[in-house]
C-alpha cells in the first residue's frame, strides 16, 4: 500500500481554523480570559488561514501557467487546490472575519459561553472551507456536515428564547433531512458512474456514452435538491424565514452567507465541472429553480412585516439570481455575485442586530421608522446595502446582476433573463419599503446604539459595495481567474 | 471636459456632505453657488460647440476590458442643448427651495447628485454607462419626492420608481442582447453606440429591441397610456422636484427615443412611425382634455406636460428635418416654460398652501408681477409667435405634416386646447376681483423670486425671436440621423415644403 503524498498547503487553512477553534476552547477552560483574548485568537487563525490561501493562489497560478494542473489534485483526489476552491475560501474567510465583528456584541454578551460561539464559527468556516475544495463527493458531504452542524448549534445559542429554539430545531431537522437527500444522491451518482470524484465523473461522462442516464440524473437531482436547501433556493426555502428571524441576529448574517457561498461553490463545481456533459438535461431544471426562486422570493418578501424575514425571502431571490449565473455556464459571474452579496448580507444583518437591540426581539418594520434622522450612519449604510442588494447602478449589486444576466443570455436562456429583470423590479419594491420606513416616516423612535465593531463591518460592507460598483475590475478579474479544474 | 461636467456636481455634493449638519442655513446658498460652476462650464461648452454632425469633445477610457465597457463621453447637437438646460434648471430649482427647512443638507446633496446623473445620461456614448446613469438618477429623485413631497408622497415616489424601473429593466435585457450580438458578429463584446449602430440585425430582432428600448423611454416621456405615474409624481413632488422632473427627466425619454431608437433600429423606427405617431397624438389630445378639467393648478401643468411631450414624440417619429429639429428644440422649450410654470405654482403654494384653482381669483390686482410672469409663460406654453413654444410646435407640425398629415392636423388641435386650459386657468386664478379674504393680503414676488424667473423668461424670449442660436447647432446632428436612416432603409426623407423653409436652420431670412 502506498501512502498518499501529503500536500499540507492544500489544507493548511482548514487546519489553522480548526486549531483556532480548539485553542479558543482550551484557553477558555484553562485561563478563563476576557472574551477579547478569545477574539484575538480567532482573528489570528482567520488571518493565518487567509495568508495560506494567498500562498495557495500563487501556487495554483504557477501550476496552471506551467500546465501542471495535476499538482492541484491532492490527497489522492480528495481535495482540489484550484482557483474555484481558493476564491470560495477567500470569500468564506472574509465573511468569517466580518461576521465575527458583526456578531461581537452578541458573542460578548454570552459571557462564559462566548468561547463556544467563537469556536462554532471557526468550525463552521473550516467545514465549509473543505467543502468548497472537495473533489470527492463524500469529502464534500463531510465538510457540509461539519459546517451545518456548527450552524444548527449557533442558531440555538440563545436557548432561553423560544424563537431561537424553534429556529434551531427547524433548521436542524430540515437541514439533516436535506443532507440525507444529498448523500443519497451521491450514492446514486456513484451507482451510475462508479465515481465519487467530481473530476472522475467528468472523465466517465466524457469517455462513455450513457444510453440511459436515469440513475445518474436521479442522483444529480437529489444532490441539487440537497444543496438547493442549503442555499435556500425555492421551493426548498421554507426554513429560511423562521431561522433568519429566530436565530441570534448577531450571527444570522454570517450563517446565511457561509452556507450560500459553500453551497453555490459546490453546485457550480458539480454542475459545471462534473456533469457538464449532461447539461442538456439539467440546464432546464436549474433554470426552472432559478426562475421560481426569483419570483417566489421577490413576491413573498413584498408582504413581510418583519425586516429579517424580508431579508430571508430576498435571500431566496438572490439564490435564484446566482443560479441564473450557473445557467450562464461560467463561474466568473457566480463567484463575483457570491462575494458581493455575502458581504452585503453580513452588513445588513449587522444593522438588523443593532436595531433589534440586546434582547434580540424586535425586528419588525415598525422599529425602523424614522431611523434616518435618529441614526443617520446606520440608516445610511443600510440604504446603500439595500440598494446594492436591489442591484441599482453605482453599487456592486448592479455589476453582479449584469454579469449573471449577460452570461445567461449568451448561453441562450433569454426567457430566464427576462424573468430575472422583472423579478428585480418586484424586488425594488420591498427594498424601498424599508427605505421608506427609515427616511419618509415622521414617527419618533429612540436612537439606536451601534457597537463599534458593527461600525467597522458596515464601513467594509458599504465601502466594497460602492468600490466594486464603480471599479468592478479589481474583483471581477480575480473571479475570472478563479477557474475550476 | 465632459468628465468634469459630470464630476463637478458630484464634487459639489461631497462638499455639501462634509459641512456640519447644524449649519442648516449654509447648505442651500452653498448648493446654489456650487451648481453655478457646472452652469459656467456648460455655457463654455455651448460656446466652443461646433455646428457639425460628429460627436465632439469625446473621451474614451477603458472601464473593464473583458466586458467591453467604457467611460465614453461625447456631445452633439442633440445632447448639448439638454446639458445646458440641465445646468440652468438646477440652480433655479435650488433657488426655489427656500421653504425646505427639514434636512436641507440631504436635499442639496440629492439635487446635485441628480444633476450629475442627468448630465451623465446626455453625454454617455456607451450603453452600459448610459444605463448606469439612467437608472442611478431614480434614487435621488425618489428621495426628493419621498422625503420633501406633500401628503401622498410615498405612494407617488414608489409609483414613479417602480414604473420607470420596470421600463428600464427590459431595456437592460435589450442592451445585453445588443452586446451579445456584437460579441457574436465581431468577436468582442462592446457597448459603444458607434459599434452597436453598425450591427447587422435581423428585422425580427430589431423590432423586439426597438420595443424594449421604446417601452423604457415611453414610460419616461410618458407616452399615453403609460403616463399615469406622472400626475402623481408631479403633484406630490416639491417644487424643485417638479421643475427637474418636467424640465429634464421627462426629456430623458424623448432624448432616448431620438438618440437610441432612431440610430440603433432604423428599420423598426420607420415601421413604427404610425404607432408612435398615433400614441403621441392621443397623448396630445388626451393630456390637454384632462388638463382642462383639473381643479388643481399643479396637476393641470402636469397634464399639460403629457400633451406637450406628445408633440416631441410626434416630431421625432415624423422623420423629417423639421420634425427632428422641432423635437430637439421643443425639449428645451418645454423645459424652460414648464419648469417656470411649476416654479410659479410653487410660489403661490408657498403663500396660500393650496393649489386649488377655486381657492384663487383676482390675483392680478394683488400680485401684478406674478401675474405678468404667469401670463408670459402661459403664452410661451401655448405657442404664441415670438416666444419659444411657437418655434418648436410649428416645426413639429410642419415637419409631421409631410409624412403624417392626418396626425399633424389632429395634433394642431392640441395647440388650441392648450390655449383653452391655460387661459381658462389664468382667468379663474387672476382675473376678476379678489373675493377671498386670504387672497387680499398676498405679497407680490420678492427680488429672489424674480431673479429665478427672469433668466428663464429671457431665454424664452431669446429662443422665440432668434431660434437659430440653437437650431444652427442642432441641425447637423438631426440631419445625420436622417442620413443614417435613409442609408440603411428604403425610407426617403421628404424634402421640406415651402413653409418648412421658413424655419429650418440656415435658410431663414429675417
């Protein structure tokens, strides 16, 4: 038996994150320090993980340049170190950093349990980070589960609140059901192709003509359903509003963003690399899911009276827009959209957390009335983020939407683009409703206290939203280089 | 140069943003002073503008190479008058906003950003850039209506935003389609107007794309039956909002039809002459008829816009020299006169806090200067010879008579209807004896108000007496559009009739 060659660099970011999680827990047990010390450890591990990812990026670029792409398939094909994986990991790490900052006030308020929350965040990031790099579908499942289970617990961290419990239970039950569907799909894909690896499946489909690909297609369908649940695409979205509303506001933005990034990178990898050969079969289905998500998300968001539920439904719509990019057939648009949207999402929930206050109860539209006058910084940032999510020009959201629309149009899905532009108009209406409440309502509300850490999150989120709206090239060229193997 | 013209208002907005919120009395004067700078630059552009067909003062910078998007600016005889008009109306709109006392700072910031966006729309030669400006200006206007409007402002702001966004959404799909086609035919995506107008389009594709663009612009104009957002937005908007909405933003629609529909889709434009012409004439007559029965002075002016913009659309799709020149100059005329009328309505509203015609009567005696300006602008709006409205409507009617005679005859009734609704309104508001106690104590216009109206009135008179100051600069560009249509379709532009010679630029003998 040959011991597989170990390419440590490929998994160093995950190792650092996991070590960080363990370190936070051990330090807490041994020294019971201030939570700021634990936060520093977490920040350090995220920074190191990011630094190693930069090294990976350089090495991956070298290998592609010299045609040695085989070097990027490591651990006997379990893990890949391609551009897609590294870009996805960058996005995850960025969201982890701003997510920890955005949730810091909440985490700090947990007292002795703050170490648990920090460790869970790091573990979730480690899990999703390995998921975006996984070539082997079982490996992908393991990453997905490590990440998801950490998120279930995070959702229920405020266990004294019934809402939080409800959110955690719902998320857990439906989430594990979806995971089961996913792994069953993986099993069927294996049955149909004899391969667990995405690249292997591609090779199989490239070298054999499959006359009745029914098993493969059913397996693929189940995999898409499982991942569709994780990214809250319609019609698998019903858990999202309850979880977004009930889970602690401080960490919801992080939870939603990492699940979306990892889920979509996995979907992109499987569909655009693994089963590209069968795209005549899956393109219409994925296009249908995309259209349904955009329409359901936009219309249901219109009638919500609660800002967090609104953001949940807007997330469903965004899942549809990102799937439009998948239908477009290239990773560039999807990755740009993911990076842009996930930062906006964390920023938006930082605002929601500040407005909800320490008891994390109030998030109805009522509590945003008159915010424009009382807390101009908060309301102004939220406005930019909402306009960015709506996809209005001069924000990164417009560039992102334009990118996925143009790709889908090029790929021949004109009807989907028309549905998408119409859904964006519906979506304008509910983003504007929040802005109306903040600026055009005369009622008096008390000023909202913004934690300094959240202030930084908002500066980053608003800054990138405008920067990438005006100079998209800085990120778009990276996204264009982040190709899957 | 043009980049500066776009960026100056943005810089002004940033300056205002940095001033302390507490010094509220500073923001408006500062904003007016800062909006004079772009005006100066625009007048300079007007001065050095050469009467020729090509784009001038062009600038080209790559934005993001792989997508083919560029920062491509340029100006010609169609856009130049609109840029100047915009920079004239913004200081006036700000000067009319002394009654805005809440959140003045934001108000000035939004107005200046709006100005930057509007100039940007007129000078973009890249469709992507154009769309960015076209859509971005919805945001400041939305806030201006929604925050500083009257009672039903939120409803009006929302309706305005959703209507226009709906139109531009389909245009976005159209723009994507054009760029993708360019990629297929030439091998690289491009959004440049010059590149896209050279595309080889099938007639089916051309019709669809024409429809997508025309819908966006028709909502903006607004062309009947897509006009329902306009009375709401106008009535609820603050005076400055109404001035800029009527003066400039509606022109984005007529400008877009001229610049993009005629240039990019000549074949479909020729096919659409009748449809667009009929819709325009319905707008002329319907807008005027509804204006007659309006009890609200501001709504009356708003519906008169629907009617007047019908003339511009009719002139555009008449596809004759006179029609196109009339359409372009009428863009300016309508901006000046309707801007001034909204300004005047705003002034009386500030004094009496009502816009109901029935509340007034006999104001002539109490406010003679106000009445004088009002009558002057009404005459300009009706199209009294010697004032600017006459030039534009006359050119449009003569221009369309050669291609669409029936429609031109019906449209001419719009001029008479305009006289009816405007003069009748004047009679009810200004003549007779002041029978309401509140009206007897009204003060006449202040020096500030006169100084806002005087420049507009001067321009109205100037353009009425000597239209060639503009027509000479417009004509080469409109002729270029007609040449392009003739070159790519079977359509033959009819030679101007004897009457047309009177006004078509260069042939006038005074």
